[in-house]
């Protein structure tokens, strides 16, 4: 969440940032936070004054008792007793104000960086890079018309290819669980495992330490990374134990550093993790959910960084280069989008999406989001580091990205590499699959 210091000292910048993110009632929300903070500070000031006065009165009582002035001492004791009751009420007011403050702050999203473009929806996202053409500042999703021509006659969509080559059984998944839980078979399962190992190996080469975290987390972890209370409707909830199935490895991996003070020399911390991910995807329907396009359970490799503020933009750049390198090695047509203010997530300060082209569907599929959250998550997590020069503690910056999510990568690989002989496996992936073609 936003820090009170930022809201108090840079109120107008915060309001403008929230408006850029199309957060309704931005000014009213910030004014409400400042009003509650004023109430808390006034109660604190009165309490401090009373405590100071009580200390003086305690000294007076001792002196009067020594002088044998018991009646006067008792009168002061009665005033101290009344003051204690007042102080108790002030402490309750402060506690309520702090609770109200936290509730308000949790409802306010992160503010975007200055370089985030204006815009209300996905059509306004800027296409900043592609392996299909040189991009200009005018290229947006809304006016993008450049799609690859792969020269495949009558390409089949991946769900038909999966059936033709017995790779994925969507109907069997419905039988066992429900829609959105596919069963991978034979070379389909081997392809999944190959991609997982490939992505983890590439992450290791880039200096990421692999983590194998739980895929079930408590509410505190969901709160720490911002899934709660914003996205609880999209998460599977184990009500008896009050646990949540993770929507991404970002949640457990980032929460490793909850309530932790790191040494500056430890930064940046670079972690990666393969997990299954679970998303209810409530309200999704139509062609966007066909086949592997949108699942309730899927495999994903996540990269996470914890960094100091002055280096986090460099970390973000390195993460973007890492994800782009994966797509190059998989020989997929891709484009990189800088999300506009209105299409950014609740918690991000800046986010780039990677999309690959799906030949048979004739559409772009998002396969990764790489975000810098600035101090927004760290403030909720109480994730700090100690500076070597001043020995003071400061909030860290947190970053994460998909590297990569498997379903749509698999969809694009199947559709874009189909040939009359079968489905060709990209050269970089062959050492992990053990085969060059699916036939």
C-alpha cells in the first residue's frame, strides 16, 4: 500500500497518479486518509501531553506524602485516576483511527510511474517492441495491424491439434474436475515438463535461485502481495482452514521476505519458482476461454526480485530482457506492451506484457507480465533493508514476472509449428523434450 509519508508530503502527485490509473474518487479517498491521520495525530498529541502531566503529578504526590499533606496528595491521585480513563479512551481512538487508516489504504491502488502512458483500456497500451517490426511512439494495441505470415495452409487451432496428436484431453479434465482443468497425455505431458525444465534452467543461468514453495497460503500472505482484499473473488478459498490456493508463485515467494530486514549487501535477491497456479477466472466466457486460452489450473515459472530503490529499474530492465530471450529461443512471434494507466493492475507501478501470436486463432495471447511494484508490496509486507552507510532501514522494492506461463506458450508452439509431417519442436527445446517432432 502507499505510505502515509508519500500521501502527506506529495499529495498532488498521488492524486494525479491515481487519476492516471482511472481510480474513481481519487481526491476524496486521499483527503479521507489525511483526515483520519489528523484525528490519530491529535489523539496522540493529547495522550502525550497527558502522560507528561501524569509524570509530573506522580512526582508531586511523592513530595506531598513526604510533607504529610495526604489530603492534597489524594486529590492529585484522583485527578491522575480520571486522566488514566481519558488516556484509555484516547488509546482506543488512536487504535480505531489506525484500523480505519489501514482499511482506507488497502482500497487505494499503487500510483504509476511517470513513463506509464495515459489510457483507459487495453487498446491504449503501447507496443514498445516486436520481432516483427520497428516500433514507434504511435504504435498501440488499438492501431496495431502487423501480424506474422507463417505460411501455414489452413492452420488448425491448438485444441484440434491436441486431439489429433493425443496431447491434451479437455473432456477428461471436465470429467475429473471441471472445465479449465485439462489432462496432458504422452508427448503433451512431456512438452509441459520440457518447458518447465527449460525455463528453470534459463533462470538458473541468469542467476536466479530456485525456490519450491507451498501452493497454499494463509490470508496474511495474500494480503502482503495485494491479492487480498482486492482479488479474493478470483482465488480458490479453503474455508475450513482459511487458506488460499495460489494464483501465482509471486505470492509465496515474495512472502518469504515478509517482516524481514535485509542487509543492503544481499540485494538484489533473485528467486525463481515453478508452481501450479489456480484462478477461478469468474466471468470469463467465449472464445477467450477455448482450449488452453484461459485455465483454472496451469503451470508457470515466476521470477521474483527484491531490490533497493535506486537499482530496481535496472532489475526491471534485466527481467524484461530475460523474458524476451526466452521467446526468442522458442522462435515465437512476439510483441511487448507498456500498459497504460487504466489497464495496470492494482498493485503495480509499471508493467510490461509479453504477447505471442497464435496463427490458427489469428490473435495475440498474453504469456507474461513483468512488473515493478516500487514500495507498494514492501510496505504491506514490512520488507525492509538496512543501508550500509547510514544503518537506517528503508522499504525495499519488489518485482516479479512470468518466465513463463505455459498454457498459451503451448498453444502458440502447437499452432505456429504445425507442418504436414507433424508439429516441429524449436531447436532450443529439443534437449528437454528428447524429440524433434510430434507426429
